């Protein structure tokens, strides 16, 4: 072999690389020079064996072979290199002095790309080589595109389809399927498939409709876009598969539709995912009953049918009694067991309810009695799409209560579940889903007021309760979801040193354009169990506000939050409080927890461990309304209490006689002896301030200093007074006290 290369110019790397093989050295030199002149980078070999050795470590862009050479001639060299890995598509030009048909055919048989009769027409040779190179690159790009398409079709479970409509031997036409399409349909890749074979795959019940749709589309020369269920030849992946067929018409020169070209795709996985997603969106995960939104959709359809037919429908809203107590005492897993069993029993109350959920579409004709769903934490609903009168709905409610009489085994214990049921009828009690649910809500809370474990039918005036109170109770259940709760803040003042020592957070409810005072809803929240999530929200909100104040004016005092005893019984209180403060980079001591004296006395044994655990991480406790209960002072001394608050009733009575002052002096002395802070609440006049100071109580809060206000207003007040340290926090009379923004209506 004699490697020869032109001196590489600046663009030599861009020149096509050619391997030139010829045993005639003169011809080799002439062709080499000519190709170099026309921009090729040429490497020479003088025989076939040397060329193959060179190709073992190098791949040129083009190969030029002399057909007639001693030893391994050009034909055999071409045959051998085509067997080598990576040379299947390298362009090979066969140079021959013969133009006989046998030599040309033999060149093509051994794998030559083209041939060229030896001559001095070098420009023609160079043109032929450039054309071959361009064709090779185009072919390579097409192959790469085809490989990518095959890979994409494989990943997408898709294959190509051609349906030739005009076939003299088959009135249905003939079908051509790619290997990927054959795999999608479950056929072996080495068989010929007819349209009839494909039709046999379609499940029996769908064949007639599929064929009818196909004929209509072909008759109208429209795009074929059909999804069909087929039998699955691959039994391990399920009995059925869903196949989508999409094809467009193709026309001949006479504008006749002669062919449909398109794809077949296995969309089984996508269909299953959509079905699972729909189930997640429409069904309750625990009970597998329709969720609130799905029940609304079912009710919409049922009411529309009742409206067209002039019939009545009924809605039963079922709320489990004292469910929160089970959650608090036995834990959430026990609560889930109870909900699961209740859902099962409610399904049993529905005649013919074999499935987890009943669709309304068949029952609109009256063949099924209704649907049952879980629409809230401990709330269920039953829809009766057709009732003749109120008595039928009451009968269903009685059946539900009877089904709950048997105990439920939860957390290894027998638990008895009862329910309060509200009944509303369409169209009498509401003409829409919202109105009907509101009426059932009101009736259900009326049932709770009647002692629970009963049912009530909605009427404008419920027994023993006004409609306004019932609607307020119903709306409170939705206040958390609608972000209607607010915290107002009242400053706590060290009068002796004229400084802010903390604030108390007081809950408000913004219902529409009205602010509802706590006295109107806290008892209700206690009764319904909503006080637990409301208290958890208050802890998170207080921590958020403390962080805002810290960044705005360096607030480092405590925010006192009132917490009922039942919240202290929860095992997750400590982690919840820690998460609330750590989310804003605050220490746990930022939050002070207040508990009333009576709650502490009644629930001390049950909450003692929680109090100590919270105190261990820095949380302090304040006893609210001190002096109104009958505390065991010896036991109080053992509790991790940091502060007691003198009830406002003692402060209001100051000046009316000697006894209130004596009582306050006793409380102050007791607190000092126990090493506790003492703060008086409800301070409204300067005379009360002076007398409290004379009795040794220097920490106070009340209207004299500021009404409870939103966080941003208290922030403005605090910044104003911190920037003016000489501004008095105490004035001679209430009218000259701290400036306070006028409170919203209803704020106390």
C-alpha cells in the first residue's frame, strides 16, 4: 500500500475522504491528482488486501475500486468490505474499462453503489463522486429518521398503517402494516394481515358499530379517528386493550381516494391512567364512595331529570355524632376504621348497591334507588332521585340509623356510632343543588340540637332553633375552608416601665362583610369539634404574624393564644406547634398558650404530660380567668405555669367596695410567692390602672390601652411608640389613651 495525500490546506478537514484502490500505478497517480484537484482528500491502496487492512482501522467517505486487479479484484474486495461492520452504506464506485452488461450487473450484485468507465473525463468522475456522497448522506439521514421513528413508535406503542382501497382481489381492500403496527395489534411480525383479520380482533359487542363508523368515514372521505377495544393476544397484560386508529385519505391524479395512511396506537395505559385519575378526582380514597364534587354532579343530573318529569327528589345529609372524640381518644386510624365501616353500612342501605358507587344515569329511569357518597370528614350524603313524598326519605333515614345500631370494632375496641340526619326535598326545599344541600345542612344541625341520633326534615323554622342560628352553624363548618377566620391582637403593657411585653391573639370570623365576635361562635365550635382545627390554624397564624413583626420592628415578645383543653389532649400538638414556629425561624417560646382555670382543674390529669413536654421546649403557659374557678393551689404549684391572668370581673368591680381590691391583692401576693407573673385583663379606665398599680399589679391589657386590632394596625401602633419612647402608654383618662383605629362592626 502506498498512502498518498495532498498537502492539507486550511480546509482539508472539510474535504471528502476517498480511498482509491488500483494496481496500475500510472492510473493511480492520474486519478489521485485529478481528485485532489477537485477537492477530495485521497488515500491510495494498490491491491484489495491492503485496502481491507486499511479499512480495518479507518472509514472513508467514499471508496473507488478498480474492477480488474491481481489477487483480490475489485468485485471481491467490494463483497468483503460490505461484510465489515460499519461499511454497509459507505458509497463504493467501481472503475472498469469494460462497459459490458455482465460486469455492471456483477458490480451491483457485490454491493457497489455505482460504476464508472475509465476515461480522462475527470470532472465527470468528480461529479459522479459528489453525487454519490450527497445521495449517501441523504440516505443516511433518512435511515436515521426512520430509526428514530421506529424507536418513537416503539416507545409510544404505535405503528404505521396503509389501507389500499382499490384491490382487484379483495373488495375490502388490502392492508399494509409496519412491524411496530403488527406488534401493537398482537400479530407475529412475519405474517400478512387482512382487514378481516383486524376486524376479528375487535370485541364482539363493538364490531358492528366500528364497521358502521368506518364505512361512513370512507364514504365521506373524512379522516378516520376511532378508538376501539380489542381482545388481547398478550394475556399477561390484561384481557382487553384499547387501540386508536388515525388515518388520512390519499388521492390519485384523478382526485379519487385510493388509500388511507396513518397509525395504530395502543392507548391502553393512557386509558387506564385517565380512568385512575378520574377515580382519584371523583371518589373518596378511604371509603371509595363518590366525593363531594362527584355527588354534586350526580345530584345535578338527578334534579334535571326530576325537573323534566315533574318528580320529587330527596337529599339526606348524614353527620356522625361526636366523631372528633373518637379521633382524639383512639387516634386517626381508629377514626378511619369507623368511617370505612359506616360507608359500608350506608351502601347496604341502598337497595341493589353492589358497587362502591352508583351512577345516576341508570337510576334516572327508576331501576335503582339512589347513590351514597362521602362529602366531608365525617359527613355522608344519600341521594334519592325519585321519591313520592317526604315519608320515603324519612324511611331511608330510619334505615340508616338502624344500620348503625350495631357496634363497630375500631382499634381493638367496640365503638358505637350514631348520626344526625338532615332531610331536604326537591323542589320544595330548594330548586338547585346548592339550595338543597344548604337546606339539608340546616336540618341536620337541627337534629343535633334535638339531642343527636335522630333525623329532621327541613322546615323554615326548626324546632327549638331559629334559622339564623342554624345557618350560622352551617357556615362555621365552611369558615376554615374559605379562609374566613382572622386573628386580632391586643397589647399587654408593663405600666411601670412604659413598654410592650406581649400581645394576646383573639379569634374573629369575617362572615361576608360582618365581623362575628367570638362569643357568637366559640361555644359552637367547641360543640361541633371545629375548635381543634381552628386552634391549630390560630397557632400557625400567630407564628406567621410574629415573624412579620420581628422583621418590621424587632418584635421578640410572646403572643398568647387561647387553647381549649381538648387540643392539649392531642398527641400532635407539640409537633404542630414546633412546625408552626420553625417555619418562620422563631423559637417555641414565641407562643404562649392560655388555658382557663376551669379547664385546667377538670382535665389536669389528662393533659399534664403534654404541658410538661411543651414546657421542655420553651413554651410557657398562662392560666386565664384566674379567680373564677376552684383551683387546687397545691396542684397548681406543681404545674409548669408561668403566668396567671386576673379575670376582668374583678377589675370591673374595683372601686365598688373593699372586697375586689382585697381579692386582687391576694392573687398578686399568691403569684409572687409562687414565682409567677400576674396580668390584669379588661382594664378600661385610668382609675383602674392606678388602683392596680397600688395593689402591685403592673402588667395590664384592656381597652384603656387598645382594642383588639388586626396585625398591621398593631404594628403601626408599636412602631410609633417604639420610635417615641417618651410617648406615654398610660394616660389620665381613656379618651387620651393610645390612638386606636375604629374597630370593624361587631368587634369586642
